[in-house]
C-alpha cells in the first residue's frame, strides 16, 4: 500500500498508525481499519459508523479477486437501498 506522504502523515497523527503498519502490504490492523467486509448489513454498519463519526461523505469501492481494478455494479446495487 502506497500513500501520498502528506496524507500518510495526517493518518498517522489522527489514528496512531506508524510506518510499520505499511510493511508487507499493510498490517492487519491497518487493513481492518480501512476496509469493511462481510454481508451487506456488516458493510452498511461500517459505513454508518463513518457518518456517525462526522464524515460528510464516504467513498465505497468493491474489492474483488481480480488483480485489476473493476467496477462491480451488482455489489454496489446491493448497498444502494441502505443509503436512499
């Protein structure tokens, strides 16, 4: 995982992560903090936590096993009703 230095500096200051969290593709702690997994209810709950913590927008991407970034409309459609 490679982050822009200024963004990484801000993330470290706010979250307490350090450079060791970037080693070997990211620590479990970092990956868990930056991703939501599970069924639709679990993902919606994590997104709602972000809004409850003060976010005014949340970016949603769907990770797949494809090594190239892909858009997954069916997965996004599953989440959409929760945010209407």
